[in-house]
C-alpha cells in the first residue's frame, strides 16, 4: 500500500460520520462483510471515525480491518512508532471493529477478497500511488469491479501531525523523560547535549517567570492608573462641592449682613423723622434722665470731697481760704509801712 493507504487519516479533510452515507445492500438485511486496511500507527480518533463510517455503510455490517506488519510497512512507508503487535491490539479495542486481520497485503487483489469473503473495501476516494509498482492506485482493482465504498477523512488529525508535534518540541520531551527517570543513553542523548538542554530549559523557565512578573506588574499599573483616575474624579467632585457650598454660605452671609444694615438704616431714619416732629421717644427720655443723674453725681462727689477735707484737717476748706487771704493782706500792709519808713 502507499503511504496514504497505510494511514487513511494522514491528510486533513472534512469528516462526515453521519448515517446519511449508508447504502442499502441489494440483498436487504444480509450481513455485508466490509474490509478496511491501513497502518494505524499511533491510533487516534481520525482512524476511529473512518472505521465508524465503514461500519455504518450498511444496515448489517461485519467490519474486517487489515493491518500491515512491520516488515511491509517499513519497506513501503517507513519506520513506525508502534510495533505491529501494538497496532493490532489498538484495533481490537475499537468498538467499530469486528475482526482484525494481521499481516495484511499492501495491495488488495481478488484472491485476498475471496479468501476472506469480502464484499466491499472501504477507504477515502483519493488515489494512492502503488509504491510496490503493481499499479497506479492500490485500490484500482476494487474500484474497477464496483466493490469500493468511500469514506471521508477527518480534518486536523493524523499520525504525521502527531509526530510533527513531537519533533517540533523534541528538546522539551527529552527533558520531560529525563525528569521522569529515563537515562540519556536510553534517549540517545550525549552528556554535553543533556547539559545544554537543561541550561536552555532553565533559561526558558526564567524567561517565562520574568514575563509573568511583567504581566503582573502591568496589571498592577493598570489597576493603579484606574484608581488614580477615580481619585482624580472624586477629588474634582469634592472640590467642586466645597466651592459650591462656600459660595452658597458667602451668599447667605452677605444677604444677612445687608438685611441687618438696611434694618439699622431704616431705624435711624424713623428716629430722625420723630425728632423733627417734636415727639419724644423712650430713648430721648432715657438720655434726659441719664444727664440729670450725671449732674447729681458730680454735686454729690463735690460734697464728699469737702467732708473728707474737714475730717482729715479738722478745718473747713472755705474758712481756711478766707484766713489765708486775711493773713496775706496784713502782711502786705506791714511791708508797705516798712517801705514808707525807709523812704523817710
């Protein structure tokens, strides 16, 4: 078989596993023996879907699956990951498979079909070059005799794709197995390569940690920036509210002061009008009485001073003044007589 024949799911096409592809057998519900072949290395769900389609191609189907051995596969396709026994066992555990035929031929011929009483051969319709040189298409014979049933491939999954993933991340899988207890000899890795892989892996982990911390710092910076914007908005709102309250308070205070001033002015104007009309208000009467009290207080104070002088010096201050004046007149008289005598 060609490479594609050995692994029906190596290429990516749209999968169709519905029963709408099923065809009625001319003989009604007779058991139909359908054959599907391949390598089935690293058995995956793409293989299982192709077998499902083959199993559901007729109402009553007995599905036989042929698997090429290692010698045939390595000769016409290449090295496999799984051994032939592992590949046989994988097919036996698929629920769509009724019988596994080991050592299947690379090219299906009439002799093989008759030997196993095969009614139809199921595979996708793409032509597969015959690497053995027997023909242009390994399914050329069954297509020519009308015993070929078409199945659809599954997109995005194949044995080749799985191997490509492993090869792409080869170093990681080597380190993975080294960490799990495999020796470098078992993995076919030299001492220098092992050390280089470990150093590179540590550097990669360090880079991942640095990147992770950078992402965390970036998230924190975004959070701080967001909170800062909230703080700025709140501060602006608080300042605006304070200014509004301050302005309102100043307006109320100014209004109150203006009202009081106007009230006082109105009171003074009313008092002036009453005085001009010769009307005496209570305030005028109180002022008059206050003046009399002040005069009375001065007389009383003056009287108290005379009593105090008489008590201290035992003399009447008025009599003492008269006495002093009298003595002064007598002295002046004596001095005048003395001056006249000297002139004579």
